[in-house]
């Protein structure tokens, strides 16, 4: 459980660095402007898909003898970590949504 927590923290830090890089490169007319939450989610999903596709491609190459086993293991581990991070974030978002629904009106 602690490992998942540290993985989630690492993912949040990576996302924050990405957001800081994106906001620094954009011309912002108003303070606080930057990528929207939906843009961040879309980017994260695209990154996850990319990592998983790379792992799949390396697995196919390993089957045909064209890839090093260490590269395959590294890619699969990265894909697994990415998926676990996405699931952890999804669980936190659902939990926050449920907490909001429980709030009195």
C-alpha cells in the first residue's frame, strides 16, 4: 500500500512539472491561466496509451527475437506502474466525487 502511495505522489509530481512546463511556454493574458483539467486528463491518458503501446511493441519484438529481454521487462514494468497510477488517481477522483455528493445542500 505504501508503494502505491509513493507511486501516486511521484505521478502527481510529474504531472505538476508537466503543467509548469506547459504554462511557462504559453502566453497567458490572465493570471492563473493554463491547461484545463480536461486537457491534463487527456494528456495523461494519451501518455498512458503511448507507454502501453511501446510495451506491446517490445513484447512482439521479443517474441520474434528482435528485442532485448531487459528492455521488455523495463517497458512492461513502466506500463504496469502507469496503469496503477491511473487507477489510483481514478479512485481518488471517484472518492472525492462521492464526498461531494454526501455534502448537505
